[in-house]
């Protein structure tokens, strides 16, 4: 069996730890309180002679727990940004604080399209831009959609919490509808403004969307972009291929 078939990719995000096999199967646990029951059975399906793992993380505690779990399974684990360097040129002032998930998504999008704007709709919303020649220019970090909901609840507790799956439309005809449309379309508008700004800098960039709220962005917004749900996993696999 090939090394590619034996590779497991791991995205340790703010909300979840997601492990993907080469066959596309996904195993998931919460980042805050990871439960690794079932991981051994998931890994045992990897073809012999044995698995190897490559991870990206923005949550040190989740990465530490993941390291321990894979060590117990005797599966070697490498980490993007630690064991594997960013293959993009970085036009970024504070490289030491640049999250590996940001450049990894940009790397994966660059392999697909050349110049690209990536929009990762996770716990935070990150919008990043890479040029056709593979230079990462930076981007923006904004609240995620769930963070917008939580912020409203914390600052305006008398208002109802926004429903992210509501059929939002303007104008809202009730307080609940007004909150729903304000939060959801307000977030969508913020993201679209950030993307517009990135494309002013790199006009030929293709927009690539990923993350848990990407479908909501596509549903309610006006962005024309490619939806790649497993963009970070694709980037990890491409990193692994470069080191062979």
C-alpha cells in the first residue's frame, strides 16, 4: 500500500478535532473535551503496514490531547508549521503569530486555482489572499457566525438568541425575525466586504469557501465561489506529498 493510502489528516480546530482517512471517512470529537473512544477502530481500517498522521492546529490543548492519543496508538504524528514548513512565500509582518490553518488553506486553494481568496467560516471567520505566484499576503480575522450569536446574547440578554437556520428576510416582522436577519445577514455582509477588499488587491483571485458555516454563507450571500469542505485536509495531504 502507498504512503498516501496510509495517511491520516487531522484538523484540530476551535470546536472540533476531525480526523480523515484516505478513503474520505471522517472521525470527529469535541476540541474542548475530546473523547478518543472509537479512534483506534477508525485507525485500524488504514491499510497495513501502518498509519501515519499529519495535523494542523489552532488549539494547543486539543493538539496535545491528539498527540497523546496517537502516541498511544503508535501512530507517528507530524504538525504543519512545526515539522512541516509553509511552502508559500510569506509577505506577513508577524510570521510567528500566523496560524498554520490560515496559510494551509491558502496553500490548498493556490494549488487548485493559483491566485485565491480563502474564506474559512469556522468559530472565527478568516479571509486570506494568495497571489498567482504563491505569495501569502495576509488577510482578516473576524468573528464567526456562532461568535456573533454569543456576542449578542452576552451584550443584549433581553433579546432572543438568533436562529442560524431561520429563513431570514428583510424586513424582520418580529423581534425574533429581526435578530435572525440582523445576525445572519450582518455576518454575511461583513464577509462579503472583506472578500471585496481582498479582490481589490488581487483582482484575478478565485474565492474558495470552507468551514462549518460556508453553506450558510452561500445560501444567504452573493459570493460566487468554490465550496471545498475539506480544504485543510486537502492542504495537509499536499504537504505530505511534498515531503516524499
